[in-house]
C-alpha cells in the first residue's frame, strides 16, 4: 500500500455505511476487521481487531495501516498492494505490532469493495499459534539432521510440544499418512465431526472430507512436495451425515521418522453465509437503484403521454376512430403507471403516508375482499394475537402487500387448500436478527401468510424478491408482486422472510417495528376535477416536456403561470415578482436545489406562500425522506388533469 505514507493528519471520512445490521456483524466477528481507504488510512475497526493489538478504536482511526506493521515488511506489502489493485482482492500473511510492542502473526484477506469511493476491507486472523507450530516443526527438522541420539531426543520434545499445541488449538487438527489413515487428531477435530477419538482414529480422511479420494491424496502429496503448505476449501461430513464448509491449511510433517500430512481445519460455514448474504444485499441494493431510476424517468414520460392524450380526447368526437385509439393510448399509459408504482415499491422510493395501525383491525377488514379474491375452494382463516402492539405504516400499501401474498398463495393452490393469516407480537433477539437482513434486536409485530400449496424450491427462494423474476408462464404475471412487498415492508422499517417446504406449503413473515399508539389525524384531501382560477402559479420543473404540459394545462384553466427550470432561476423570478406568486408548484428533486429547499427559502420571504410538490419518486429524497410530513401536498407523477386541478385548487382554497 504505497500511499500509506501520506500525512495521517488529513481529515478522516466518516464510515461509509450506517446500517445497524451490518454493524452487528462487523462488531461480533471473531476475526479482526478494518476498513481502509486506498491511501492506507484506517476508516473503521471492529472490537476484535482492537483486542488483537491492544488499542482503543479512537487510537487507531485515521492512522495508517503501516503505523502498526514492522518496517521490514514494506517491500513485501508493496507487491501485495499491486496484486490488490490488479485483481481486487488478495490474501497474504503479515505481522502487526501490538501496543505493548509484541508482534503477532496474522493471515489477511483484503479486498476493494467500493472502487468508486476508494474503500477496501481486510479480515485479519491471528495465526500466531500456527506460526509457532510451523516454527516448532522447522526446528525439529533441523535437529533431526544431527545424530541419531539428538534426532531421537528432538523428536520426543517436538512430539510433546506438538501434542500440547494440538490439544489446545481452537481449530481441528488432523495428521494422516499418505494413504489417508489418521495418525493423530485433536479434541476439536472430534468435537466438530461428532466422533469419539477412538471412532475417528478408525477412519480415513476420505471418510470425513467429501473432496478427497485416493487420487486426490496422491495429487495433494505431490503438491506438498513443492511447497511447505497450502490452503484449500473443502466440505466435511459429520457423524450424523450433515455437511459443513471448512478452510484447511495442509503441510508436511515428520512423525516418528515418516512423512505425514498435517491439516488444520476451520469451520467457515458462518463466514461463507455472511459473505453470500452481503453479496445478495449489495445485489438487491443495486437493482433497487436501477429500478427507481427507470421508474422516475418513465413517470416523467408518462406524465406527458397521458396528459396530452387527455387533452386530445377533449377535441375529438366520441364516436370517431381517433377517439378510440387515443383512449387506448391513455389506458396503456395508465397501466404503465401501475407498473412503475410496483417498481418504486421494490426500490423503496415510493411516497408513503404512514399511520399508527392496529393490525388486528386492518386484517379483519380485508377478509371479505380476500375471500372474493382467492375463491371459495380455499379456506381462509385469520388468527389474531392477543394484546398486539401497534405499527406505523401506510395502510393502503400494507393492504396491497398482504393482498399480493394472498394472490401468490392462491396461485400455489390451484386445487384449493388452506390459507392462514396470523398476527403476533415478536421479541427479536440478536441471534435471530443476525440471521435476517434488515432486522435489529427489539420488539416487532408480525403478519404471517401461510398456505398449503406446492412450496418453493431453494433455487427460486434465492431470487424470489427480485423484480421481474417469476415462475409463471409468459403473460401470466409481471414478476413485480413480491418485489413490491419487499419494497413496501423495508421502506416501512421492517423486513420480510419466507419459509417453504416442497409439497407442504409456504409461509411469508412480515416484521414491522412495534410503535406506540397515537391518535391519527390525517384528513383526506378533497379533489375537485378541472376547476381553474385566476391566481398566479410558479412552476419549477427541470424536465422541459413536463414543464410545458403543466403550463399549458394551468393556463387553459385561467391561471397566470410563470415557469422556471431550476431553483436558482425560480428564486430570481420570485424576487422580481415579490408578492405576486400565490402558489409554488415544484418538482422534488432538481439539480443544485431540491424543491423542499426552494420552498423553505421562498417562504422565508413570503410565509403565506402555498406549495404543491411534484415527484417521480427519485433518488435519495424518496429513498431516505419518502415519509411525507403532515400538511405536505404531493402531486404524484404521472398525474391526471383531475389530479393537477384538484390539488392546486384544494391548496389555494385551504
């Protein structure tokens, strides 16, 4: 890491992440983990890494990695850094200097996980015990080359120390001959595989390692002849038949005058699970951003398409061919708007109007509609938990999510079956939260939708919440139903999980944070279609086609309209017409200045200024601030003429 020698007094960036879930994983790891920038500065460290070196986190953050490493390793680290830049990841052995001056040997797995922001991560494992073992072997080998008497004494001492290290090691240690017969094993090896020492000593490496066979043993021995040790990943089988992934360091060992193979195995099942979960989370986040961006752009286009289609209909004879064709264009645009709503739900960028809800009231109110939806051949039962807490969510969107789960259950039971909707209070502990992305320990209220259908296989479960993924025949579904459920629930601060057994059924669990009961006072906004006025309206919209359509409609209804393409020009226009603007109609996200910032600035000059926001649900405003405050009026794109007229008139008349 060549750039590590830059001034360590430079300002340290704040950690790049903020999710509690991954912070738990980070802090609870048994391995030391640190986050670094490509200058080699420490951006974050976990507790295990601090314990390894004996420092507090505050004493390490902002310093260079090289500050904690012997200078003798600089040339080696430069080569490692070149490989990291070339391949994106690297694994190597190194040393760190502890606060008390001691040296620890470590195995480091480093990678660049955010090239755009120049951030990497390193997983550090203390291998001092292993190094001590290797050093012991080296000394024993040198001593063996002296006299027969000295060789015998050295072997006895080496065996004693080796046995002590083997029995005290936290990893499973195996020694076997060239045929795979076990010569010695430690307690951890027996514990991890579920055998007694006598049982395990009667087996061979082929019996417990699924990747080994006689040919593999020959190849392993030949490879060890050329290098001292190597690391392999494999799969071990326990006595009860269950499998688990291991990382094994193998090397040669002289035992009782004969060469043998030493294997040090570590269970990496949990690490692999966390790596896969992180990759899945990153993939879903990338797809979310893509879906939200596509929906935003498409909504702007639909605003214009649907708006001008409505205008055309006003000028066409109802019986004409053109009227029918234009009506089809409008209907297609409205169907497309529904699809973008589903994309926005998945991307967690739709606008929610949350209320404090009692699920024990919401679910029963849905039963009549759900029974019509799923048909008479499916038995629908609601089981409501006693004393359930409250949740805060958009009731319409939550009902939509439950309805989608019910439709999926119906489709999984073409010959009929049983559908159960259950509510319950759930205390989520740390262990359960670590197993499910998006959960942190605390009190939740759950909604479970359970069917007796055909079930879902494991391969499908991996992709079940991805947009456009469907197992239905072409034309029978969009693949957006479950992705929409995922988006609604996660945007509401919860998560959704699924359990399924083939030929038995599937159960979806929605977890929403428990909320204190408050009185909801959110009056419905009245909408009066196509009513105009003579007030002055300032339109601020960076999309010219949307701006032009909106101006055309409002002027047609009698309003005096001023237009601006961004916040800066809007401020200049507003100041030039001080006191003449009655209402600001602004897009939410615009270059340089957001609609919310613009409205705040203009209201400082004119406190009674009325404001209506327009949004195609884009980028971070909806992603991070999508829960609208009270008294904020939002005009959702693509909007109809009735939407525009009604919202404007309602705000002006308020």
